C-alpha cells in the first residue's frame, strides 16, 4: 500500500450545528419520496429519516445484474431489519456476494472500485467483517487510494468527492479512524474540494451539486468531523417546492436520487443507515469436502464447530455419525466417508487448524468453517477468477493459492488443476492460468491438488455479457463488441453534435439503442473525457455514473445525452471523449 504524507488541519471546517434549521425541509422530502416508486436508495433514505410507513413491494422482484445491485439490496434489507440470507426463498444474498462476486481479492468488477466500497458497507451492515472477503476488499481499497488522498469510481481514474466519501465510510466500518493517515488524507482531499458556496462539486473546481454535497456531509458525519452550516444551507437551497432536490442550481426540477442522498445527509445519517443485530444474521459459512465431492456449502447458526455439522445435515441432505470417545465427541463419518487409520474428518476455522476439538471450539459470528476428509496437515486451496462472466472464447484469469499456517499467509499453488466439468487447466509457478471456454453456459470451477484440500467452488457464466461503445464529440462512432446473439444491442446513430457551446450553455443529443437479442438487457455506461466536462454530463437526466436502463427484447429506446459547459470553464476548441455502454441480462 502506498503511503502519502499530507498536512491535515483539523480546524479547517467550523460548524454551527442548529438542528431545527439543518433539518428544515426534510418533511417535504419524505412526502415527495413516498409518492415516487420506492427503490433501494429512497428506502434507505426514508429509514434514515425515521420513516417506517412506506411501500416495500419493490423488494419482491429482484434479479441482480452486478455486485452493486446485490450490495444495495443487502444494505436496504439490513436497514429494514430483514436478514438478506433468508428473505428470498432459496437465495442467500450474503453468501451470493461473498462467493459469486468475490474475485481476485476484491468484490465485483476488477476495473471498478465503487463496488468494493459498497461491498464493504454491505458486509458491515450484516456483521460480516471478520472474514477474508471483507479484509481483502479493504486491502484493495487501501491500495488504490490516489496520491491526492481521494478515490475514483475505477482503477487509475481521477479522484472525485462522491467515491472518496463512500471509501471513507467503508474504511471507517473497517476500523480506521480520523487519526489514521489514510482517512486524514481523504478528509483533507474533501476539505480542499469544497467550494465557497458551502457545497461540493463532483471533482475539485466544478459546480457544487446536491449529490456530491450530500455524500461528503455523510462521510464527515460518520467520521465525527465538523460540518459548516454553510454546507447545509447550500444543500437546502437546492430543494424545490415539491420537496425534491435538484442536482445543480440551474436544473428546473428535482429527482428521486438527489432527494434520497440529501435526506440521508440532512437526517444526520450515513451508510449503512442501519445494521442488523448480530443475532438476526445467519453468521457462519460452512463447507464440507468429502473424498470425492463437496457435501455442503452455506451459512448456518451454531455454537461450536461440531454442532454446525449437525445443524447443516437436514438442509444439505447428508448423514453423519459422531462417536463419544475419552477425548470427547468425534466426527467419525459423513455419508460413506468414514475415519480409518490416519484418514479422517478434520476442520479449519478461518483457514487455520484450531488447537482444540471441534466440540470445544466456540464459533464467533463471521467464522468460516471447512470440514474435509483426509490427513492431518493438508492445506486448503482457494480459487479466484478475474470475472464472474465472460464471452465465449474470451480468456479470463484464474488464480489458485494455498494457506500455510506456519507463516499465516497465502502461497501460489503451482501445479494445481482447475476443472470446469469438461476440461482441466494446470496452474503455472505463480498459481495462475488463462482460461477460455468455447461454449455458452454456466460453469462451476474447482481447484484440486494432491495432498491439499479441494478449493471453494466458483461459478462463471460464459456468453452472458456484451458491450458497445461510442465516442462523444461532434461525431460518435460505435464499435460493437457483441459476441452472443442472445444478448445483443446496437447503437443506431452515426453521429451526435453538441454544437458550439459557451460557458453555462447546455446541449442535448439523442442516442438510439435497439435490443437485438432475445432477452431483456440492462444497460449502464461510463463516460470519459476532460474531467470538468464529464462532471456535467448526464444520460436521461441523471449523472452518467447513476444511469441505467432496461430495454426489452426487440424494442428501441432513446437515451438523451446532455452536456453543460461549466460557468467557470477555462479553455476552448474541440473536446471529445467516450461513452461506453455495456449490457447484461436483466432477468
């Protein structure tokens, strides 16, 4: 992790905290949100404001397309006091996040950081902080702090206030404090980015907006840092007569998203807005590896490492036998795997071998237990992949490591074999291999090596994602990367012209997108270009980073691209950038 030295002046923000004034307008914001279609953000904001009487019917239809969808829903359910491991029949959201979206030491897309921020917050909301997924994700965030103290939405991108605020809240959940350099530098970045009107822009030098101001206020409140009354004044100034909040002062109307962020900040809250009590979370991950196959995987509540085997049997459908010996209860048999000689049932907790019998090992919430049938001293393998989906014949990376208790660290598992059900792949000296799969479908990968404990299963969907990109300039050219006819879309314009714009002026262009596939498609976008311009770039009335759209098969939708030149913009001439649209199945 890079470490940076920054002078941090604690007194650079002065507060005059007048609750009756700061919270003015929250009642109108609450009423505005209640008549909108409730989603994850607005539900959390209403809970933050102390509201419980609103429609949660939106929870019933949930088909996540990426890690962030899952993280938002976990945060929402936790805020509602609902266990995400149990709400949906046959679907454990906590386990799904930690297994399906835990990839190469981080959560979700390797190119993104925001799904790691919210992954950490989501896991913290359900008390899943004492495990490898959480700690690896925290390390990933720490390693990608920019030299200015901030973070971006993606790896190697310019810092922005919104993502820096999210990162601060995540790291505070991981136990860091204002006294730690990483937090001090981040808060210093936020302080320096503040505008004279009391608000914050998306990036330093831009126009203050409600989202950025709300996110920074949330982070400062969570860090117990003082917030100037002028910042609350600015945020309140963007509230409209219907109770909603505008993004920037020049907007004519407010939006649900901006109102949700503002309400959380003005209610004195932050993320997670509410956590589940430890007693309400299914807390312990269990995996049982037999001689030939895995017998069980899931989360179960149990007092000891032996009791969890008994409790999980009914759900996983295995039989077991526990013998009473002079040394205490002993797990003798699961299914047909029965102890004999030096071969028997052994267990790990958090990858290490406890020094007491399983009946005497008292589990803590978040402990991960692996039972395996083999010899004492075998080391557990861990499998990671670089993506949870890939196009047909598109390579993705695989990493296999083993845990060594002697130095309590992970090492490359050279020679380990990963199998996808049809083919074996041998890992090189670094425990790595590049894999491509020729046929579309869902595959479960496992890693094995003689003398080691079989790895965790990892699922990858092949042929499940497509992308398309256009450039924003006088002409926008699309370059299709579509490889799967089931999931396919087309950008049907040849060019878009924002024309000649002066400072403060706005232009709108239409982007027609057609779903040529056979399933509904869920679209998101990334806009690149000069930072001060993309800070003012909207798609369908939302900041491009918040944009998403579901397009039904065989239908077309018009996406409105809106560019506003900041009043304080310096420079002239032709400017350009890129819009990258990518799509995944929406159901």
